C-alpha cells in the first residue's frame, strides 16, 4: 500500500502558476505531480474544490481540471469539530476555517502526509508540535505537514 497524501489547494495552484518569483517552487511542484505522485494515494476534499472555484483567475480552469479525478474526502461533522478545536486552541487561524479544515481532514482520515505550500499556517514546524499535542489528546495521529521539497524520492548513498 502506498503512503497517503492529502493535497491542499496550493499544490494545484502552484502547478498551474507561471509567476517568475515562484519558478523554483512551481518546478518542484510539477516534478512531484508529474513524476512522483504515482507513488502515493492522493486525495483532496470539497474544501480544495471550493477554494479553486472561488473568484476568477487565469489558471482556474487548469487548476480544477488537474484535480478532477482525485478522490474526495468528505467533510464529516467530526472534521468540522476538529477544525473548530484547532481554532479554539490557537493552533490554526480563527478565520477563515479553511486551513484548519485541511489539517483536520488529513488527520481524521489518517493521511500520512498533508502536501502544501502554505508554510505560514500549515507546513510549519512550530505549528506541527502544537497540532501533535492537540491530536494526541483526541486520539489521532498528525500527518506530516510537508512541501513538495520534503517529498523528494529517497536516494541511496554509496
């Protein structure tokens, strides 16, 4: 069985982005998506679809098309309660609830990884410690909160 990955909204957004300032991260995202993703069982949620569908931006159709075939994790009532708990404990921002929902979904469905470029609110080592403490109290493990750089294939040395 392959490791499981919850793909947060920034991943398809970066894949489709063309901004020169993000070129390195865009390239790594595309490399992971095109060459390495098959080694994982990948999931998204309605939260990802809602975020990608919000507003109007040049790469919107491409972002939505990129994730259209990925399985969806349902936003169960327990997931919403978990997200609210994260907010109440000050681990996730009060508003909007989306970032807390991404983390709650990945924990609730026992994903191995949550893949994101959101290093301020999600893939943050200081935040991970606090999330682990909260999740431990409610009997859940915490997925590894990672960027595509951290999911590079293992390289044997020697």
